[in-house]
C-alpha cells in the first residue's frame, strides 16, 4: 500500500484503516507500506517521482510484491 497526501503524514490514517479492513476480510497485506507526505514536493515538472530515497523505497516495495 502507498499513502499519498498533500499534508505531512502521507495518509497514514487512511492506510491504517484500509489495512484493518483487509485483515477483517482475511486478506494478506504486504507489511511494507510507503507514505508520501507533501507529495507535490516528490514530483518534478513532468509529474515524475525524482527523489532518490523515494524511488529506492518504491523499488524495494516492487521487489517485495514480486516475492509476496
């Protein structure tokens, strides 16, 4: 799961709530979650993610999804 927001918490509460719902439905949820606060600062002028640490977290999540 990836949480985005223009605020400073990256939709932390929304992701927590959705995780609880998924667990209630007996779904398996990948433990690795990414929160992107102030998402407008994460995008370049072309609307692409450019920050190295964010891209590293996303690539790590992709690898985890493949293994999951």
